[in-house]
C-alpha cells in the first residue's frame, strides 16, 4: 500500500475573503513523530490574485511506475475561476515546493476555447488531461485540455472539435474497458457568484453523466441520473477490471452506482439516499445533505462521502456495490448544530441536533467537505471549504475564521470513524489572514488521483 504519509499538499484560497493576497499551496506535516505535526510547514504563493485554486493532479501516472524515466515530481494546479494552470515542482524539495511553470488563460482560450478548469489526471500516454466547466465567456462547456506531460505545452483539446459535453466537472477513465465517464456541475456563469435555487428550477444545473469512448474521444452515451441533481465527484472502482463505480449527486444528496450492462451499454441506479431535513431559519424549508466529495478506499471495500450542509462524513461497506451498508458516521460541524440559527423541525435520521465540534479549543466553522484517505485506509483527512462564493453564502463564518483540516481514525476491521483530538490545522491563523483550504494530495499519489491500467 506504500509508505505512511508524512506531508500533505493543499491549495488555500483568498478569493472572496476580502484579503487581497494570492492563493497558495500549503504543505502540512502529518507525521505524528515530527515536532511540526499538524502544522503548515511551507506556503507557496501564486503570482496572481483571485485564481481560485481548487483541485490538483500529477504529471505522471501510477501506470508509469515501471518507467524509470517518469517521476511524480510535478503537481498540476488548475484554477477554476481564472483558468490559469500552475505547474509546481514538488520533486526537488518535497517539503518546500516551488513554481515550475505558469500557463496563462489566453493560451488555453486560444488553443482550446475552454476555461474554468477543474480535474487533472495524468494519462498513460505521458500527457496530462484537465476537465473544463466552461468556454472563455463562462458558458457551459464540458471539454478537456491536453498538456504535454514533460514540457507542459498546451496541445489542444482531448475531445474532437464540437464534441464536448454541455457541462463539465469531474472525470475518471478505465482504459481496459475503453471508457471514460464525466460529470456536470453547471455553467461557470451560473455557479460562480453563489447558489440561486431559481437556477435549479430553470434546469441550469447538471443531472447527467457522460460515457465516452476512450480511444475515439467521443461521447457514446449520456445517462440521466435517477432523481439526481449536480453529479459532482465520480469514481470507478480502483480494480482496473471493474466495470462499475459511484458518483455523488450533491443537491439531491444521493450516491448512484454506474455500471456496464452485458450488452455493452451503461446504466445508473441510486444506491444511497440521504434524506433532507425540514428546517427553520435557513434559506429553504428543506436542507439537503449536499454530498460534495466521495472516495473509495484503495482496496475498494469502503465508500466515504461528506454531507457538507448536514455536517457528517459517512463510511459504507461496498462489498456488495448494489447495496452499500452504513458502517460509520461522524459529525464535524455543519449547519444543523445545536445553538445555531437553524432549527430542525423534522429529521428522518437523528433524534436531536448534533453538538458543535470543538477541537483543541477551536469551534470548527463550516462542514466536512474534501476528504482524502491514507493508503492503508486507516486515516481520513478532511477540510471544510467547498468553493469561496458558496462558502461565503452558506457558511459566512468560514470567511471570517478560515477553514480547518481534521483527521479521522478509521476502523478498517469492523467499520467506524473516530476524531483524532490531537490533530487540527487552523487556517484561520495563517500569516496573511484566514484562508480557505481545499483538496488534499499526498506526494506520490492517493485514493483519488490513482488510476491503474
């Protein structure tokens, strides 16, 4: 399973916080034996303001591990708002990354007619592929930017001209089955300044996943989610022979399984539903869980996801992928904690509102969002920021206090989740002011960056 993680990289965002400082890549020490455990040990500021760093990926794949000329020494940082791409050298000094290259938005606009970049995956071809959410004007456009994996030159689009999806977000590929799947959030012009429920009524948010022919680079099937709105993070099982996976539908708060039929077509079915809660004192009369991140353990035994609004992380045994079984749940803040502005009137799951979370004397603002699992499956790391404009809308205290990074101990034998009370990274105490920390990456790869072929 690889060595225990000692450091973690994560982007920290200042856009929409009122702090005029660039986003930066933080390096956090997660080695309990280190004197700097649970601390930010390095910060690499980007050269521009208001990029909104979001997700990241690697310059080369786990599938290239047999190739001694390939090394996972560059982290790819696409910007979801500015459309700029940063290539960061994490190989020279892993504990002190430095900027290697900047790819400007005008180059991506000119060569690809795409923008608002999200997920980055390395390919077995040596290229890097990055999903887009829009065109240069912020209209919906789910295409893919290709970079050369060594020079990081923009090569053009992966999809054929005119063959993009109407919306984009995340993607995962499975070469053994000649398949890629991609998801939909919304057009950047729709989501960038905040969430408007009227846009849901108008059908402006995604409700499909797209199945692509990996070799022909074209959509072969579009699947309507089963009562599913805003399918965000998508994961095939790690087993490269698997013909199934899961996608988290954020707004409808359900997990759907996608799978290959005997005839070669693909289907989806809903396998987990988080019930909404009837509430008072919130923007709507019913509050969804808002499943914003999902991941699968490397052994494909457990599925994890975060309910950013309800405030819990859940662990499901997926030994039978058609019938996931809840084995662990932990509340880490959220919108329904006791003593807050929201009163729960009707709850199909809880008998009382959860207590606020206090770790090392800090009351945790926001709710659990991005998650990353250790390679041995025993430690789950969590951050609490979703996207700056939505943070500002749903959790204004996140903007004032900054996000946090937490660590959960996982029972891999019987299932179960328990907070590590000795781990807290408080991004409210950053040198330039409270920051919004987002996606987590380990040097060398992790559960959500690795695709085996």
